[in-house]
């Protein structure tokens, strides 16, 4: 039953709160994907940033994941996720709006980019943890996979539009205009998220909990994840992937404009190709596990997606030759990556009690995504010392560590259904 005493909607899309979450998360991801390309391209194409400077810029934007994830997870479990998402949308709107104004006034240098990148990165940590925890509080357990597919599908759509739009705006207009577009998307997300009406219950223990006990809650989340074999494996595989992927992307963002001589628009197109693949991955994630088993699909998707970039260092020639290959690589990577994302998220949500969702998500984010600043720094260092092609080959090969870790774990043996979770409460229950 719903809070009003009426039967819960049988269809996920008849749930107005889920629709508001989906719309808000979609445009928020579009704003984030736009800004993730705009800031590095501004540094490379306008400020002529070196490989080391680009590595530092990307590391600063990713540092909040390492610094804040555990604290955010404990904090989000004690707050209504709607409140967290609304406030972070406001903050990101103001940060990118200030960047746009500074750029128009000629004040958007590298120091200002570092400040904006860190601010947007920090607020995005809050939003991402909150929206993952919010889904569990808004839909029934049997709707989790479909809900995750919808949310991950919208993130895929953002991966299509965000890089292409960001690259086009930087090339045709200016970095300030591109930053303003990102701010607009976050403002629209704010308007949608604030329409969620369901009042999420907050456990009494968390309401009355003093700040001094936050450390205890963080420890509980760490202990829970470490004690679960599947979640522990997800952490290790995610750490291996994110470290190598961050290093590879730092080199990749230099390789495309400087080695292949692609324009900002072409770079955006190459990166946007991940989006259509991820959309396909979202659709397949709702069907393939039930037919072939979660383990088989998870291993195959990880190996295929992560191995796609191995052919990129061999590319030479004009954009007419290289861009179609890059688009194909991005499509394969997006398909495999999205299959892995949706299935891993379903594993995590199924294995985690409601009161631990925020902390479990934040712990996995901390261990996995927390490696990205170090990876970005390594990518910048390797690009300077070894050259772009060699560095790209080494970092792309390193991404295959992730499927190897999963293949040696119980995740590889998952069947067509996930094991029963430990304490998920149906939000339609009284």
C-alpha cells in the first residue's frame, strides 16, 4: 500500500515519484557529462595544458570521491535523499554558473577550473549516493532491476548527448557557454527532484544520532561490505577498473586532439559513442541474465567492454578513418560497461538491507571510484614519460584486471536469479 492507503501502482512508470527521480537524474547526468568534457577540453584546447596539468585537473575533480564517499554514505542514510539531491543540484548550478560568468569575463584560468572541478565533483558524490539509495526507498523489490535499467539507461542517454554537446559548444561557441549549459541542466534536475512527494522514513536511531557517532556508522558500512564475498569482490574489481580507466582516459583526452588531430566536436562525438552502446546495454541487462545467467553475462560483458580500447593505439590517418573506429570502440565499451553496471548494482541492492543502502553504495564508491584521482595522475605521468601511444596501450590493457578479479570470485557462478537479500523492505508496505 502507498502512504495514502491506496494500492501501489503495478507499473513502475505509473509511480509519479519514480518518474520525477528519473527525469531529474537524467538531466543531472546530462549536465555532469557535459561538464566532464568541457573542463578538460577548455584546459587542453584553450589553456594549452600539459599532460601533467590535465592529470592534475582530472584528479582534483575526482578527489572528492576518495575524500568524501564514506562520510557521504553515512550522512545520506540519516537524511531524506530528496533533500540531498535538491541541495546538490542547487550547488552545482551555482558553481557552473560562476564558471560561465568567469569565462565570459576572461577570468577562467587553470586555478579557477580546479576550484570548479572540485566543487562539482564533491556535490556529484552526494547526488550519486543519494539517487542510488532513493530508488530502493521509492520502488518495490521486484521493480529494482527495471528501475536500475531505466536510471542507467538515462545515464547512457546523457553519455550520448553530454560529450557531443559539450564538444560542439566548446568548438563552435566557447567554454563559458558550455559551462552555462551544464548549469541549466542541473537547474532542471532541481525542479524535477523537488516534485517527489513520498516522505522517506528515517530510522529513529539515525534521527537522534549525534555527529560523534558518524565514524561508527562508517565502520558499520565498511564491515558489512568487507564481510560479504560478492560485495567485497565488486569493490576490488571496481578499484582495478577505475584506476586503469582514469589513467587511460587522461591519455585518451590528449591522444585524440594531439596525436590524431581531432577537433573538439570530433572528440565529443567519439566519447558520445559510449552512450548508444550503454542504451543497448541497459536493454540487454533486463533480458540476458534471465536467459544465460548473471555470472556468464557479467564476465563476458566485462571482458568485451574493457578490451575494446586495445585497438586504439594502432590508429593513424585522417578523421574520416579514425573517427568511425573510435565510435565503434566507444559503442562496444558502452554496451559491455552498462551491462556490468546494471547487474553489479542489482547485486549490491539485493544483498544490502535498506538501512545500509547509502553506506554500502558509498563504501563501494570509495574503494572503486576513490582510485580515479591516482589513476588520472598516473595517466598524466605516463603520457609525459612514455609517450601517448605506449601509455594508451598499457593503461587499456590494465583495464582487463577487472574481469579477471570477477572471474576468480563467486560472481562468475551466479545463476539466472540473484540470491535473496538481507532485509529489503518493500516501499509499498505500510
